[in-house]
C-alpha cells in the first residue's frame, strides 16, 4: 500500500454534446452501486460541457475537470479560457501539456509550466502530461525525453495535493497499442525518482497515471504496475460502461 489514492480520469477530448449528459448520469449511478471504488473518478469533457456536467455531478462521487487553460487569468486572448473561468464553471482539475496540445499547438515545456502554475494559482489540481513519440522510443530516448518534459513542465509549488503526472506514450494514444508492463514500470519508476529530485518529500505522495489505449481488457494489468496510481483514459471514457469497468479495478 502506497497511501496514494488512485485516480481514473477520463479525457473526452473534442467529443460530447449536451445530450452526452446521459453518460455522466450513468457513471454517477454506477459509482453508487456496489462497493465504493478505492479511487477518485474524474471526467474532463470539452469546455462547453464543464459547467453543466459539474452541476449534474455536484453531489456525487464524480469530479469534473477540464482539458486545457490559458496561462493568464484574463485579457485579450480571443478564444482562450482561463483556469479561473474553469474553476468558476466547477472544474476541480485541469489537464495541461497533453501530447496533442504539444504537437497540434506547438506547446513547449515552458508554456505547459506556465499553464500548470495558473491551475495551481486557482487551487485546482494540475494533471501534467509527459510522453515520448514513436521515433523517440525507437531511438532509445524515452527516459531522456520524459525526464526533460517533467523537469521543464513542473511548476514551483507543485506538491502531492495539487499535482498529478500522467505518462502517455504518444504512439500509444488512440492506436490500440500499449507498451509492455516492463516498459511502463521503467518510465513510472524514473518519474518517481525525478519527482524526488524536483519535489523532495512531496514526491512520495504525488500520483502518476498511465495513459495510452487504456481499456477494460488491459486496465487491471496496467494498474497493478508499481508506481502506476491510476489511468488517464481517452476513448474508453466516452462510454459509461467502459469507464466504470476500468474503475472497477479498484473496487
């Protein structure tokens, strides 16, 4: 036992409409059936749905988060949304640095760190994503790349209460491919060591999630790996039954 409460977080990405509230209601209902899971349950829908879903989930065991934010509190940033706005909408956590943001929007470690600092400034939880591309893995650079992202993206003030790290190998996201349990364990162990250097005594309590084609059929095997403290789930979180099946690993 590590003393760390696992998290199963669903990243809906650019999916979901108001009609999707039925999936949220089904997740909430499922959380209330049978033994309570030994993990926190979190869904991060598109920004358009955060307020509505947060209202639906307000008295339940399901938390609602967001997928990204701007580093500034307010200002002339058309189309952007601040961490303060997302907190006001009911978000408890915000994902920053996802590989799709790093790749599609050219976000650097410095940008991710600034966004994470903004999240902490609103007293929300920052879920900071790190992960290597297929070329970097084939080149034997996985540990170097992930460690560099972690060092560059972790903000001042990060601690066990306000920061979660999510390791998502880029080549495994949405592809159906997953690293071996040995590969996942190696990276998570390295992240734990790096956190010890960066956050000192807080590192032992900081949670590290695995993401990348997590589904009901492989969740138990992945969640049993040392230093894996839960999952960041993509496509499988869009359906209540699949999300609850993954969460059931912790019942």
